[in-house]
């Protein structure tokens, strides 16, 4: 699991590593720059012209060390050191001295010194890193504007200059470098996983710079990234003598007139994710459709033709999922209230079930503890009753919600975040933009309900389900492309996603 840290913690681990490994901080900078150099070389052409912008802190120091390394490979390099106050960090000054022996360093002290960037150049952005402590102004704004308007490929060191590590709600969007790729040292930075910052980081590479693991373990963090090695041990092996009764009985409430497709998708996904038995509670208009499309599912037909109004037959043995395509009818809201009242086991709540809860405050208190709620950002905003101005704010509000109601919130997005009742946040690392398509959420509900029915804990059902869903989506995108991917394709690749987890 990759932990995510704030700027102070990063500094503390830096200092701790230098102490524990008995090295100088400039040696750690050399190690970081070497990791960057090796990774970057794969992306450069022999005749690339490289324009490096270095700031006065250690991010600038990294950039100057990188320039020296690129010269050893005979790249054409221009270096601009932005130093309006004439004060450099010690390690930046050390690297300036080393580089000066090999290359003339241009210094930018006023706007007259800002260069035009030659067309076709590759820009390295080493102006500010995790030490940024205020939005950019003056000369820095002008330099960022020149970089962003240059049409060049831009690679940022550690984090795009001008972007804060965590909260950018009060930042100036014009004062942030737009990077084609960010090479982040050791850990991703929280802000790079939030949707409002998508323009500043098209691709992300994490570089291992050998920070001391003891120093990392000492630092507490509420934020982590889930990796495959965290998921693999969760997979429950199947016993030779297993029968369908062992793998749980899911009961999914889904569909309304015109939205029976949502029920079909969640049913198929639930079965493909391995549940033993599945009952679909649907309005009667969907019975033939569902029985034809998913013969493996049982159907509990609602008396109403077009929407759900009654809970039907439920038992304690069943694991409930509710929401895909159910609509917002008052009678369906009443059904949801009854269901929340009579159930004490965790359930999966999605889509219009979340919107119905948002409409009736009293329902929130009825949600069984440890249930899994799977909102997209707009559904989350409705649920908490306010329009969040940033992904960062939304994440904090979702954490408060998860704690207040003792539930797991799966906040869907490019890096879907599973938030626990303890307010811990686990970002997912699989998935792709092709999955931003109709029905993708219905598939996720089916998968998570399936895992919960198979006795995965609510935490495992959420993080494993999200990982599996994303991984199936990645296989689907490889075959169908991100443009043509359908939610049904995700279901089709759930088996391959399982194989991927089971392989090693
Ligand atoms: N993680 C690791 O272990 C390793 C980290 N390493 C690298 O170190 C980087 C962090 O370095 P850092 O702490 O020196 O901060 P960095 O961002 O370079 O500069 C901060 C300086 O800028 C200033 N300043 C701030 N905001 C400003 C503004 N808006 N406008 C103008 N000035 C502003 C502020 O000074 P101030 O003006 O506040 O006095 C301060 O002096 C990190 O990102 C990574 O690249 C590797 O080398 C080794 C391993
Ligand atoms: K940077």
C-alpha cells in the first residue's frame, strides 16, 4: 500500500532518511535525480532539446542535478535558474556549483530574463516542489504562462510547480504548470489524484528513491493507494467441495420502466463476480427481459408494473444491494425506508437509492452500520446537502459522512476513493476513462454486492470490488479501446480480472 503524505511529513522523512542511512541530504538529492534521469531517458530522443527551469529550493536542486546527468549523455540542454532574491537552498547551491563547471547557467532575476521556449523543446519543470507555501505571483506567474503556452512537452519534477500537495481550493489556476507527465518521488501526492487537478498532470510516474522504510512507517497517514499486492491476499480460495450455498445469496433491488437495463447489468455483474445465488427484485415490466437476459438469476416480481414499491420476501441470509435504475417514486422511497428499518446487516446502496436518502434526512440514521454507499460526486453532494467547490472539499465531507453514519463511502472517479468509518481513504489504482459510460456504476454495485454476499468484509468488498471492476475495465479498454467500451464489456472481463489477481 502506498501511503500519501503532506509536505511536512515528506520533509520529516527526508531528514529521517538522511540520519538513518548516514548520508548527506545532497546524496539523497543525487539519488532522486538519478532515478528521475533513468526514467526520463526512456522518453527522450537523442536529438531532444531540453529546457530546464530550476527554482531556488530543493526542487530546483533536483533539476540542476538532472541537467548535469543529461549532459553526460550529450543531450542539448539549456538551464534557467529562477533566483529573484539571490538565495538558494544549500543543496540547490551545491548542485549549481557542480553544474557551473560544465554549462553556463542562465539566471532569471526579473521578467526581462524570461526566455521564449523554442518550438519542439522538452521542458523540465523544477521550479517548486512540496515546499510551495503560497500561490505563485509576479515573475513566477509569467514563467508558468510561458511554459504552459509553449506547446512543448512538459515534465514536472515531483509535482507540477504551483500545485499544493493537498488542498488547492484557494489556488490560482493560472499559476500552475500543466505537465504531460509528473515524476513524483516515492509517493503520489494527494492533489494529483483529485479531479480538479486533471489539467496539471496527464500521466504520473512514481519513482522509488529509497527513503528509509522505518521513517515511512513512523509517519501516520489517513490516505493510501491500493496496489495489486494489497488485493491479492484478499482473494478467497475456492474449496474443492464447495457448493453454491457457500458463496452467498444476493438480493438486488433494481430497475423501473425504461431502466430494466440497469437491473440486467447489476445482475450479470453480481453473478460474474462469483455469488452463489442471486434474486433480483424488479417491477413486473422487467420480468421477461431479465429472465431472458440473465437466466442464472431468480426473479422476485413486484406487483407494480413500472416501479418498485414492496420489499418482497427477504431473509437474514440474503445480502442486499439497492439502487440501480430504481427511480425516485415516493412508493420506492417508502420501500427503501422499510428495507433500511428491517435490515441490520450491511448493504450496498447506490444511485437513486442514494438520491432518495438525500431527499429524506431521516433515512440517513436508518442505514445499517458498515453499509457501502457508492455515490458519484453529484450524488455525494446531494447526500451531504451542499455543492462542494473542489474534489478536496468533497473528500473531506465524505470522510465526515462516513464517520457520522458509520458507513463505507465509495466515492467514484478516476481514482475511486473508499472511505472507511474511521475516515481513512483508500484510492484505487485500476480503471480508465473508457469506464465513464452508462451502466458502469450498475456493474460496480453488482460486483460489490456479490463480494459482500460471499462474506468478504465490507472493507474488502469495497476496495476489492472497486479494484476488480477497474481491472476488468482495463482489460476491456485494451480490447475495445476507451472510446468504444460498454459497461457490458466490463462484465465480460471480470473473469480475466480475477485471473490477474489469482495468477502470482
Ligand atoms: N521527498 C524527499 O524526500 C526528497 C525531496 N526532494 C525535493 O525537494 C523538494 C522540496 O524542496 P523544498 O522543501 O526546498 O521546497 P521547494 O518547493 O523546492 O522550494 C521551496 C522554496 O520556495 C519558496 N517558496 C515557496 N512558495 C513560493 C512561492 N509561491 N513563490 C516564491 N517562493 C516560494 C520557499 O521560500 P520562502 O520564499 O517561503 O522563504 C522555499 O525556499 C521536493 O519537491 C523534491 O523535489 C529531493 O531533492 C530529495 C528527496
Ligand atoms: K516541480
